[in-house]
C-alpha cells in the first residue's frame, strides 16, 4: 500500500506528534502538526489563543489549517485532540487520507499530561474529569473516521510507529 497521507487522531497525551515524526521518517514522508501550524500562523501559542479568542476562535483557526493541510501530499499529519469535534474536519480527514486513531486509556492520558502547561482545556481543578468527559464525546468520533486503531499505552512512541509501519506495509 502506497500511503501518501496519514492523519493521526486521538486524545491529548496519545503521542500523535512524537509517533508521527517516527512514522514519517519510516515512510519517507514529511511531517506536519496542525497545532504547530496554527501557532506559526498566528505567532501565538495555543493557550494564548484560547485566552483571547476562546475555544471557538481556536477551532475556527484549526479548521482553516485542517482544510488546507489535508491536501498536502506525502505527509504524516498530527492533529490536535479536539480536531474531530467539527464535522467538516472529520470529513476532510476521512476523505483525504489514511486515518490512524492513536488510542490511550484515561489513566495513561492523565499520566502523560500531568506536567504540561500548554493544554488549556486541562487548566481547571479536575483535569482527570475533563479528560474523561472529552473522551466520552471524542472517542466515538475518532473511531468513526479511523481506518486503523492502535493502542499506545504499553509501548514507546518508536515501538508504536514501528508497529504502524509494519501494519501499513502488510495492508
């Protein structure tokens, strides 16, 4: 299978960016990240965008980036955890490339995101509750568009990428 566009979806802490870089290298493709592109275009980090424009303003910016970046050839694209909340984003992802859902359990998400400060949705008093609520809404949406689901809990990012490479080649 000659995969030219791979889109990684999944929750915060699933490893989309790290795994994506390893996967791109293994496939001989470029790597891009929607969150990084939003930050590059606005000249501001995501927490600042959330503070000034709110989540809706961020999602508008993200949607513009997704619409464009899903047309890029020869790219592994890591997306933000909430990219699936907008139907148009799900449609672009599902129609324009091979979508991989990097699944992480709630416990693993909590462990991996515990010390990060750049995740505005986790700034409240109950980050675990927030992650639980987000997964309740988003997990079905990730699964709806996924061509492949892979668990990331018990493996290093490099190992997950190697498993994905093998599965993509065997498909």
